[in-house]
C-alpha cells in the first residue's frame, strides 16, 4: 500500500510540473444531461493526465481535481467509468503493444507555493483495469452502465 501511494505521489508530482499553478475548475454537467459525446474530454485530460507504456500494460494517471464536481452524486461510478474508457481510447499511445489498461484517478487537493502537490492531499478516487479491445467490443459505442455491465467491461474496479 505504501509503495502504491509513493508511486501515485511521484506521478502526481510529474503531472504538477506540466500543470498551471492555479487550475480552473470545469463546469459541472448536471444529472440527466451527461452524454459521453458532449463531455469536453480533451480539456479535462489536457495537462492533467500522464500515460506510461509499461510494456505489459499501459498505465493512465489522471488528476481529476479540475472536474471534481462532475463526480459527485449517485451516478458518480458511471461517470468515472466513462472517463476511464475515454482516457484509454483517446490517450493510449499508437506505439503501445499491450491491450491491458490500468487507470488511476486521483484528486490533488492542495499544492505548495511552487504548484507541486502536497503529499497529504493526494486523494485516490478510482482504479480500473481492463482490456481496451474487449471493452470496445462489449460496448460497441454505447455505455449502458449497470453494476453487471461494468463487471463485463472491467476486470478490476475500485472506488475510494
């Protein structure tokens, strides 16, 4: 557990170097109006996501703090699942040979005067593992999320 937290901190630190010191939160998409095609994914992931091809899998790390308000409420799990799939589909390197995707979504709650994340403020939000090819085949352009549907797509789902 400590090793995971240290790795998450290192990734958050790396992301902080690429981010502006004072991020601007994104508008909240109201309940009932969430459509995967209408979400500004490129803006959400820009400067906030780190992708690493590990050979056996592709690791995605996203500081979702700027979009945090979109992950509150009863459909939180489904919105996070949409985000994980979109991140994998949009950001997976074309040179990656592995199909397995591992995604960590966190909030960096506080930064120091240099814009670096404060270790104690790193809040884990969700972790997903899945085969991108299988996920795309199962979903075929739609995301009918239910608990059972999520289990068909993701091999590992953890919400914190």
